[in-house]
């Protein structure tokens, strides 16, 4: 196994948990593999297929299949896919290659796999095992449920003795149980990786000027690229238009665009021709690019599972990357309204979605280590004192904790109670600030009238959003929404638990007054690869070489060589093929194809 790993992929050792998953596949045992994005899930079935026999891989997206097949062929492994992009003649050629044993891996969509005719074909030409990628799609409790994945149980019925490996990046206990049940896995090996991604810097900012905040992150990552996620199609187009007007290479991507437009955007991103793709969640699952340096959420994701999957697309090469969430309680209310008003959703599923949304809102509004919160959400124990790489632990929060935050929260909740939970946030703020011109006379006599009059309107609105995020208050979904106190809020009112609020920026560390240049440098610091000027110069020269190769071969740049491999070359500066072969990520095929070119670039930079 190690010899094959080195020969084809250029690595001398496995990533954590890979060997256990590979061993299960090689010994004919069913397996459920949950490894975070960037944890090397693909290797868990690709390497066994190379060493022990051919495998059928279930994959949900055409682009994902195509990219993986291209990458495998680049390292000398025979692979193919069957999907609607192929002509009848091309599909026939793939099936002949499979029958003749010329393929190690065959990628296929679930709906095509379960066709009776194709299952009959496989019965005559069986795989050694099946691999189900993105297996969370089979669970109605998963964050990306796809009904066609439910049909995969038919495969187990037709192939009861053929091992099956289910793989996903995000699955809590409930989703894991559902995947095992739906696929009828027999006594599976359950392999769960570490959900901590220490190379990612997580930061949450209250959204104030979305376009300016997104632009600031892109400025910090000049010459690099990333993904900006928005909730609505309209927002993707608006943000992309703003970035383009400011000189960035940006494009919108959402399900409402023509198929050809989406394909061109995805291709441009893969070819490193864009600084950012501004997208809905329609973009991402099919992206296998390893050198995404930032992911921005310009709107709140629907669940922590979504957030983990989407931020996990940054820094898959193990190098530093940045994940920025721009938070507004308005997003919570909008998502909650969409869930509650969807009459086609069963009550049990609706309740699950609302719970997941509330957990996501809690993550966004908490003042607690981001890495620790994510790790514990997925059922693992946090064993570090501090992650040192989130806004909370690195001291880069825009706000610190308000010393008397619990008292302020009690005053806010008390005012809601005295207004008999019948008014919205705007009216509540007017009462708390003592604005007689905006308040009914009967409410001017309340004990809470003017109780927080020393605080500006914007700050009070932010604190109310934090109360909603901590599930102390909730907004109704009526045409004219009002604030109501939750069960947790009443506990704070009675002194049974404490709450917290963020301090005003001016009393924290003066963030609001710092210049654009300082904010950009702060952004950049958390996602910049530490290189000497000489190393950086060689690294950029190697990137230009890679781009030229990718353009000539018409493949994504990361398929040629990952950034981590380029960095290894730039640091080690090899002078021979033997030295180059020692760089992680340089296998036999890439050494043969690109070795002399790489050495030529190194020599040229040393002249």
C-alpha cells in the first residue's frame, strides 16, 4: 500500500484514519468513513481499487466525477465515468473497458447505477467493492438530502456479499445511523476523523456593509482565490457585480443560471482565472480544488453541517486559509420563515431543520473558541486549552465581552415582558432609549423606559440580535413580527443562568478607528503562507509553469500539481530528479511528465 501511495501520489505516509478505512476495504468489510474535507477520503477507496481490484464509485455531480477521473489519469490510474455528458458511443466504450478489466475505478450517479439493466451488467462484471461518496445525501437528517440516494439500497439487495464503503465529510450521530440503515451496511467499521481543521482561521463579524466587508477579505488575499457564499441568487449577482466593478475577477454562480454559464464559471475557477466565485450552496460539492485560500459566508448557513462542509473547501492542501462569517440575525429569521412556511416538509423534518438553524445561530453569536465549538458539535472531545487560530482565541474579535452583559440582557428582556411581548425590535429600542416622540404615552411610564438611553440605536439593535442568536428572544413570523421571550430567556430573567453580550468596538480595542490597511494586514496574517522572499519568488514562478501546463492539457491547475507540492519544491529547491522525487506529492507519473520542467524553473530562478 505504501509503495503504491508513493508511486502514484508521491506520499510516504497516510493521513490520520486513512489506513483503517483502507484496511476495511481491502479485507472485504463494510465501512462508514467520516473524515473532514481535506482529510483524504478519496484515497480510502482509490488506493484499495488500485491494489486489490476494481471499484464502482457513486458520486452525485458530473463535475466531481470528471475532476476525479482527470486527476487519477494524470497519475497513471485507469478510471472513467458514466453520466449524461457522454454520447451513447462513449458510454459503450466505457462499459467495454470495464468488462475487459481495463478500469480500476468507475464513477457513476446513483440514479444511473440502480437502473435494472445496469445492475444486470454489473452482475456479469462485478466490482470488488462499492464506494458511496457524499453519503450524507442518503439521510433525510443530512444537510444535503437527495432522494435518488435512497435508491442505493437496491444495490445492496442485488449485491448482498459485495462490500460497501460510505464516505462523507459531515455526519453527526443521527446521520451516521441513518446512512448505515439505508445502505444496510453489515457490521461496518466506523471510522471518524478529527473534525478540527487547525490550518483554518475562523472569524465571525457582524454584517454592517456586506460589499465592503467582502472586498476587504479579497484585498487581503490578492493573487489568491476563494468562494463567497450568499443565501439568495439575487445576492450572489449583486456581490459579484460590486467586486467586478472594483477590479476583481469575480462571477456569480447559482442554480438559476444556464447550465453552460455555470460550467464556464466552474471551469474558470478551476483554472485559477477568477479571484472569487460568489455562489449559493449550488456551488462547491463538485469542487476538488485544494488551494482555496478563503471562504466567506455573506449570509448565515442553514446548519453547522453546511458551514463545516463549505468552510472545509478552504485550505484542503493543509496550508493556512481563512473562513469569515458575516452574521445578521435577519438571516436567522428569513431562514426560519422559509422552513416554517414550507408546507411540503414533514413536521419531524421541519423541527430538525429549525434545531440545526438555531445551533448555527448560536455558533455565530457565541464568544467561545470556534474550533472547540465545531469539534464538540460533532460529538468529539476538545483537548486543547486554546486553538490560537480563531477570532476568539487569537484576540482578533471585533468585540470583546461586555462586563455587565448579563444585566443588560435582563433589562432588554424585562422591557419585552413589560410590553407584553407585543412589539418589534424597533419599538423596543425606542422605549429602552426613552424616545418620547416614538413611544405611546402609556409606555413612557414603564420602569424600563429610558433604561438603556446611554447606548446608541445601532448597538442596541446588535444586542437584540445577540439575544435572538442565544435563543433568549425569538421573532414571530407574522406579517408584523414581534419579539417574544423564550424558555431560556425566562431562565435568565429569573437568574437561573447567565447571558453575555459583546462590548462596543470603541471600548474593546479601537477596531472601528483602525485604517483599511491595518484591517487588511490583519486578515492576511491569518491565511498567509510563511515564505522567505526567495521562496515566494520561486513559488510564483512554479505557479506560472503550472498554469501553462494546465492550459495546454485543458485540465484544472490543481490536477497538475497542488500548491503544497509547489511549496515543497520552492523550499527544498531540488537539483536532480532523485531530489525532486522526495518532495511530497511528486509520484512517478508527475516526475516523468513535469520533472525536467520543474528543475528548469528552479535552475532559472537561481541564476
